[in-house]
């Protein structure tokens, strides 16, 4: 049975964790980030320079297609060898696999994930840590105002609505990739074997104390997002098939609807025959019934086929989430 946490509006009745001598790991998936990754790392280190925590930054290069991102990360590692770890994936695996890879290298007591494009201001990070100190497992940044393009906002709203439906979260819950979590939650997330991972869902599967905290969402300073509306639709489809049985229930509903329609159609045919007779007995009803039921049967087979294919990928190990090419600690 799937665990369904509910974000709490008040802090749990347990002892708050005292901020102090602890280590914070910041995991950042990168892709074509050479133009702005230096500024992000410098800003993060400046934030922690005035705090008591030890900081490590884990930069995961998701096999950027350019020739400058990895050298940029290498220079940062050489400049800050004690704070910056860098990882390069052998093949582009997607943002969520890159984050899971970074979580595997995180050694902190608290782990933060954030984007590389400077739209998650490092100055907002202490807000997440303070909220986490109140005893939560997972704290997710809620944007004051989204600065994405309109089509991406619509796609994000679709994905968020599906996640809230799957986990029965309140409509006010905001879901972003700017989040802080406890080490124990990360240790569980690392064990995920889903060949189509979505980090938010992996965390919500296990977290019981979840909270939002409002953070600023900055304008994108460089380039444009690689996300498109179609990519959001594909992501939403993956969510449904990977973390929910909703497609099966929808298929069952369609089959029930087909049964009702078939019964209505049979009634109409019998009434027509009784009142008016037919020139070609059974032709119209047979063609209609065959078309209708064939459509529902094919749709049902498609849904079951998708689930079976995903089970096959997971059991056979054919779909490897990610492979590390290089790593510098």
C-alpha cells in the first residue's frame, strides 16, 4: 500500500533539531552550465561562510554536450578542493537521475537539492534549513512567483497536480526542486530501483513530515530552459505509470462505460427492430459494437503493456538509471 504523507501546517510535537555543528550537502545537477556555475558556487560558499555548518557542494555534470562545462567544474574542484565534489555521467540521464547520483555521494547530515541556473538563489537556502530544524523530514521551497516561461508553468502545474492527486496532498502544496531533507530520508531515496525515477515522488513515498516554505524565484540570467510543454506531458505520463495505478483504474472505468453504452445500444436496436424493422438485420449494431469494443480492448492492452514493459526493465536491469564516468572528491 502506498504511503501518502500530508504536509503539516504546524510543526510536529517533537524536539527541534538544534542548528550547529553539522554538515550540509548541496547537490546540483548541471547541464551546459559553464557560463554561470562559478557564480552559483561562489554564492553558496558565501552563504555558508557566515554560518556554523560545514558545507560540501556536489556538482553532477549530466553529460553536457559542450566541451566547456566539465573543465569549468574541474577548475572549481581545484579551486575549492575541500568543498566541491564533481561527478560526470557517462551518458545523459536526465535531471532526476543526476540528482540521485549526487545524493549517493552526499555525506552531510542535511542534504539540499537545487538547480544550476541561478533561479534558486543561494541566499534563500537558510530558510529551508530553519524550517527543517523544526522537525520536518522534507522541506520544499514554494516560489513567491514563478519566473519560468508560460508554457513551462502550465506543464509544471500539470505535473504537480498529478503528484498531489497520487499522494493526496492539499491543493495548496507547492512542489519544486529546491528542497532540504534529512540524511535518513536520503538514505532511503538512494535505494530506489525505479527505472523511471522522479525525485519528489521518491521522497514523498517515505517522508511523513513535509512542509513548504516561501522562497524567491529569480529570473533566469543565461540561456533558456531545455524543458518544453511536450516534455512535461511525457514526464506526467511517466509519473502516472511509475508511481500510480490510476491508468488501470481509468481503463476499468472506460470498460464499465463501454458496458453501459453496449447495453443502451442493444436496447435501442431491439426497440428499432420491434417498431420499424431493419433492411439489413444486425449490420449497424454489429459494426458499431465491434468498433467500440475493439477500441477499448486495444486501449486496455496498451495500458497493461506499458506496465509489463516497465516491470521487465526493472527486473532485467536493462535500463540503467545512470553510469558515473568520472568523479573527483
